[in-house]
């Protein structure tokens, strides 16, 4: 059955007035007495009724609109991740003949979902209240790129913990022990889980790295440049033989810095990324990386949300998609002399 929404009939019944009276109050027409206005306003507040409710419009075939809410961050429109999310959501909307409303948020402002059939939240970063608000108003919601444990909401995420472990296993199996890491934004679940998985993978393989081999980045090329300059300025015996950058953008910047400093990739240092950004194929050396299925995640989110809106799916949908190792040319077995 379709997700039940409070209707204008429910408001009229609670206020003990006619539907016409409710409509007049909502539209602020001056033909309703003060007593009935108070009754209607109290009923609207108690029932959390939303005028022009999306379920009614959907049933009539008029509401074909969903929202995509994405936390704002510098360089969002140069981000492979953000572009893939928008592309995947847009592709599915085109297929299902839905319209998309794109909203960039800092999490501080409430969302007006009156005209939306449902909302996709691209991660939860300082906008938890927006998710909770939408759910409290019975708006069908789905979160992507975040395994949500403490809110009863559907989600489709990436198993970033597994991705971090894959990176650690690959580099260690190549014989590397002096492995440096450039983290993503550790305030995000993806950034934290990638780093956590990487460190757990090293621990399981009995490889311990010094704290100076870990540089806290933020996914930006600027942070990657700072990290690479720091790593490659170490005395050669102490220099890492491999670097795992937790995004392809950062990995590409590490490669750029290496070449500027006369360090060869992969002969002198192996470099590994995370994303599988197409740009990673066309650099000075094709990048070995961990592929995360961002487009698939975004496209699937629209189809699941549509099922929730139309009542074809009654249960919450919760899944984490697996990443995969993509081997190219930027890594090679460690030299015993350099890795001692």
C-alpha cells in the first residue's frame, strides 16, 4: 500500500469543519470566522498536515518531482563524486520520467518538501535535522553514501571499510611495508571508514606504520600536495615506498608532486587512489585504484525511492555496495633495498 499521508479530509474531520473551510483557511481567504480558523490551525499543527501534499499530487499523476539534497563543500562542481551522483540520479529520473530538484545545503535551513514526492540525501554531513524533519512529515526519504544506524531510514552506501582493506592488502602483497596514507575528510563516514579499513587491513597483515606516515587530508588536491611534499622530503631510507591516497584526485596530485621532485612512479614509489575517476587513466601513469560504484548507487537510489513513494516497496531498503580493486600501472612490487 502507498505510504499514508495526512489529507485535507483528516484535517476537516479533526477540526469538525468542512473541507471547503479547511481550504479557505489554508489559502488565507477572509470568509472564515475566527473560531473556525483556530480549529483548523490547531488540527493542521496536530496532524502535521502539509498543504498541496505530494501523495495527492502523485496519485493524480501530477507529482513527478523528487529532491536531491547534497551537503555543500568547496569545489563541489569539480568533484568526480558529486558529478557521478548528479549524473546517476538524473539518468534514473529520465528513465522514470521524474523531475529532479537539486538543493545544496549547509544543514542549517529547514527543507520545504511540500511539492516533492520524496527526497534523496547525498550523505548526512551536518544536516541530520533535515533528514529527521522530512521523516517526521512522512516524506519518503533515502540516504546515499552513508550507512545510517541511528535513524530509521532507507540507505544505499558503499562499503568503504572493505575498500580500505583492499588497498592495504594489495600494497602489502606487493611487498610494501613502508606505506603512507593520505586520509579523506575524517568527519565524513566515508573518509573515516576508508582509513579505518586501511589500518585494520595493515594490522591483520602484521604491518605497522609510523604515525608520520599518516597525513590527514580533506580530499582536496591542496592537502594531497602538502602530504606528498612532506613524504617525499624525507631522507630516502625513511621515505615511503607506497602511498595510498583516499581519493583519485589526491592520488593524481601525489603523482604530479613526485614527478616535480624527480621521483619516479611506480619505480621509486607506488601510488594508489580510491574512486576510479576516468581522469585517472589519462595521467602520466594510469592509476591503480579502488572503484566505488557511485553512479550505480545514485541510479538505484531513485528507483528505490520511487518504489517507496508509490507503495511498491513497504520495507526500508538498507544495503552497502562492495568496491573493487582496479589494477593499472601506478604500483609495482617493492624493492627489497628500498623497503628494508
